[in-house]
C-alpha cells in the first residue's frame, strides 16, 4: 500500500480539520492567576507551601488537556475491500464543558470504505483531536463521525462512545462506573439493516467480552 496523500491534521492552516477544532490560544500566565484567584475564592490559604506550585500545575494540566497533538492522517487507496472496518475500545479522555471535570471511556469506530482507507492507529488520534477540547459527549461523537465522513468519504460511518463523567459520578447524580453511551451512524451504517446490525453487534458487547 502506498500513501495517496498525507495530511497533517491540526497543523495545516486552512484545512477543514482546523476549522472544526477550536485552536485556542492558551494564556498560561492568565490561567495561573485565575487558578490562584479560584483557590482564594474557595477559602484556601494561597500562602500555604503546599499550594505554592498549584496554580502552575493547574495551568499545565489544562493546557495539556486542551491541546491536541498534531498528527499525519495518512489515507490509502482502497483496492477492493468492501467490509466494515471496526476499531473497538479506543481509550479517550476529555473535559466536560459544563463543569471542567474529565469524562473518560472508550470509543468504538467503524466505517465501510469506498475509495480511501485510513491507518487503524490513526483512529485514536482522530478521537484525541476532538477530545482535547471543552466538550460534551454528544458533540464529540458527531465531530469524530463528521471528520471520517469528510476525510475518507466512506459508504458509511459509525461512532459509539461509552464514558463515565466525573461531574456525574463524583456528585452522586449517577452511580460510580455508570456509562453514558452516545452514537452517530451515517450512510449505510445507518441505512442498511445488515451493516447497522453488524456494526452494533461489534460495538455494543458488554465490557466482559472486550
Ligand atoms: Zn459535566
């Protein structure tokens, strides 16, 4: 197989990928002062030795959680493969835009190829591209499916995310370990009963089967 084209997702200016991801400028110093103010507002003694480095660490942590790593989304010409391609249980973590708390879980991604294939290892990077953002799970699911649609123009795409939201499980809204499941099915993965069943059978097994 030879690469038919290379694309640096998240780097190349003017690509569709760039327009769809929030490439924010993070003002590290401002995040540090805001974190210090937050600690103060929470009643913490900001002069406490144990908190001396906390604002910097908070700024580092948020910067990392909100900055996707650029990657080459290499696609290949497909010479006749016409079955579903599924990558199961890709781990991911993201940041809930409502509480600034993490949600984490696994992504199952499938597509029915047409003219293009993508390296399986790249699917995890596509998830990360959109997960390192202030997110809600539904939008993350849709963004991954839309990206695959636009970059690969496949006959169908399916994305299922299962995640635990700390904003829910830590606050007792939801039992610890309970999963929120979201899905986006496009093209034949949505419209063709056999393909849809195959995709859902591959992606909705219980975690015991993984
Ligand atoms: Zn939340």
